C-alpha cells in the first residue's frame, strides 16, 4: 500500500466502522474504490471465516496486513482519547 492508497483505506475504514456508513453507500461515494471497500468490509469477519472465503494466499495476506495496520492505528487513537 502506498501513501495515497493508505489514506483512502483509513477514510473508508473510518466511514464504515466509526461512522457506520453501509457498504453500499461507500460504493456510491467512492465508485472507483470497489476493491478497497470490499477489503475493508471483509475485515469485520473473524480470521477463520476469512480463511474459508479467501482462497488466494496473497490476498489473504493483504487482508491480514491491512487489518493489523488499521486496527493498530484505531487502538492508538482510543488510547490518546482516554488520556
């Protein structure tokens, strides 16, 4: 993920999980970002389900890396707000 796409992932993640914007609405707002929206939506699934659904090892690794990246940033934000 390059710097520009990382920002888009953060924005989509924020809208989806923090502002509760449904996936179909994200697709309307960002019609060219279908792949990113799909990846972010898949992050809500447990790892065991992801492994069953995603058969391409490279794509599964991307999802796991994205999950770690976005969730780590999210938990850091919560710690700052609590302080």
